C-alpha cells in the first residue's frame, strides 16, 4: 500500500508552523534565559562530612536568595554555580551551610566564573553551523549532480529541515524559560549541534533513496517516486529514532539534574528530526518542482 505523503504536504507545513511560530514569538519576547555559564558568577566547591542530596543543597541556596543556583555532584562534595558573591556573603553562606548540614561542612574553593568562554563557544557554534550548512548543500548537490542545477534544491531542502528542528527546540526552551525559568547552558548548545547532525543524517537517507529510484526509473514523475522512497525508508527511520528516544527518555527520567535539560533538548530534537526528514524535506523538493513546472508552463503559454 502506497501512502500519498506528498499530496498532503500543506498539512505537514501547517503542523510545523503551529509548532514553530509560538516558539519564535517567545524567542522574540524574552529569548533564551542564559545560565550562570553565560552570565558569569561565582563557582563554589563545598565538602560535607556526609554529602546531602543535591536537592537539599539547591533548596538551601534558593532560601538564601539564589534561585538561579545550579548544583552538581563532584568527587568529595558538590559544585554550585550562582551569581557573583562578595566575600561577606561568602562568609555568611559558609556559616549557613555549617548550621544546615553540620559543622564539618566547608567551602573548599570559590572562584569567579567568566562568561567569555561560553560567548566564544556560541560564536564558534554559529560559525560551525554556517560552514556545515554550506558543505551539506555542496555535498548533496554533488551527489545529485546528474540532475543539473536541480541538484541544489535537495541541499537547500535539507538545510530548511535542519532549521525547522533547531527552531522547534529553541522555541520550546524559550517557552520553558518564560514560564518555568529554565535556563540554557553549554550542554544545550551541544544538544542543538547534535540535533542538527541527526536531522541532516536522516534527511540524506530519504534523499539517497529518491536519487536511486529516479535513476532506476528515468522519466518517472517526481511525486510518486518521493512517496515510494519515503515508504521504503519509513520503518528504518522510525525504528532508528525510537531506539534513541527510549535511551534519552530514560536519561531524562532517571539522569541527574544537570543533564535533564540536555536530554530533553535531544529528545525533542530527535523526534522533530524524524518528522522533518519524512514529512518536510522531501515535500519541499516536491513543492519546488511544482513551482518550477507552473512557471515553465506559464512561459510556454505566454510564448504560444
């Protein structure tokens, strides 16, 4: 049984728009709330006679006016990132920690966290995405070189699908940041880069099948070939994605607090990437072909 994926392309585009537009609005309103890594602040290393639960440490700092504090377990204690603390506040904080968690509790190290590294990370990530996008277009165009200039439409469609997945994740975290004060850190940047790579990989699999079917069936209309190619790769794409989704779901539910947002970003991105590679990327190629055919038909009609 052959499903008519291409013929319903506008429904898929509408669904994608419903997912992307709210996120873009919240990106424009408040953007992505940066974590301490991007804003700078104070990094504390605290040791305990008996290490408490990270949630208890987080609750302590929240009750002392540091809602932004992040807590991560390390060897010998915990590592806390907060906004900048001056020496008097550090002394008061250590006294409060001793009163709450025992007299053997102490701040073993405190240092100022500079945001410069994270700013450099974002700049390098943006440059990497731009360079990777250009190389992807050229690589896919080379793979489809037998189709002439039409080969570039496949590379551009892959980039559009890539941006679709990135915008969904960025928009979701903008919404979570606006309502639930969820902040993004360097792990989030890593997750977005990973999502981009996965999205392109899945899209290329579908495009490669389209190329092969067009080669085996010269003269065949594009839309039926796209429908058949998607059917051939559908099971493989879904099963591959599900194995990753189950792993990320387990990491999100049972992993530590510090990796929860990372796992959530990847989880949403992998699902979005699977959707866009099946329902968006190929449909963009189809739409492009249809527009070209209409323009060519009008020119011929005008010439006649």
